[in-house]
């Protein structure tokens, strides 16, 4: 079990530190991804391109286009492109923080109090060690997705399209994969595991469809949002679960210290 002081020394890799400040910050960082929906609505309202912005036809990156003029078959013009691109970068930074700060031990048990990430000797039994190893893989995937999303904001589509698409590809492949793996790992630790898994499956399935179609799809905006929205909602849900459980554990630790 996690002690009032949290795991120490060599146990840190084995016991989830549910009262750790870094875990709390990492969880809240993931929650902040939800800000995207507000920024997108504001950027859409400021759109000056032709035709009017349509979620079904226009891709998200059109809102971050750096210049006004013909691009991708439309006249794009997004006066708040700086705000949209800042949102992409902030999302990327938040994902990177979440991946770095939330430990594999905490992630492997959905921050569930009283659960070990991995017991001594378990590493030699691959089946039992899978959740801990998978949690480490999830962290790497979220890190990659975060780097990709930051690239999308730093390199708008009408400046260096190849690099922009590379960043988007990292985000749309690594992001849903992380949710699918984490949804499977979290079964039995939280009922929300099915929501996390569903978000991952929907996004990943749509991404596979787009890749199979070689990026040539009708209503590209709607398709892209079916890829992007589940990633944002899924990772925000993951952050909410971790932050909520860590907050409760921190309160329990403070109460215990006050009584002692």
C-alpha cells in the first residue's frame, strides 16, 4: 500500500505515489486539453475565408493557416490563427507534461489506492507485468502524440505542409493507440476504462480509414474531427480520473498527518 509519505527509494518504481505533487500536476495537465473546444469555436467565429467555415468540409488546420489566400481548394483566412496555433502547442505541452509527470506505476492502476504497479519479482512473469509495461508504452505514445501536436501549431499547414502533416500523423496515430492500450489496462480499476477504450477505438478506426483512402475522403473536416475529438476527450478523461484520485489521496494523507 501507499504510505502517508509515499513510496521511497527503490520502491518508487513499484508502488504508485498517489499523494505525489507531480502526479497531480500531470493529471491536471491532461484535463486542460479540453480548452481546445472553446478556442476552436472562437477561431471559427472570426473566420474570414470563402466559403464560410464548415466543420464538415474544412479541416481543423485551416483555422491555423498563417496567411489569407487560396489553399487546399478554398480561400482560407483565419485572423485568430495565432490563437488556434497556440492551442495546438499548449495541447502538445500538456500531453508531454502528462506523459512525463504521471508515473507508469500510477498509470498502470488508474491511480487506484492500495494497488501496486508491479510487485517484486513480477518482472520475470510477463503476464503479470503487462499492465506496468503497457503503462510505460502509453506514456511514450502520449509523449510522441504531444510532440506531433506541438509541431502542428508551430508549423501551420500553409508554411511547410510536409512537416505539418508529419506532426499531425504522429498525433493521430500515437494518440488513439495510447487510449486503446490504456483502456485495456484500466479494466477492473475504473468503470471509465470502457469510455477511454471507446474513444481510442473510434479515433484509431477513423485514422486507419483515412490512411487506407490515402487522405482522399469526402467531408474531410467531419472525418478529421472524428479522429481528433475522441483523443482530446479521452486524454482529458484520463487526466480527470488521475487528478481526482490523487487529490483524494492527498487529502487523506493530510488528514492522517493532522491526527498523528
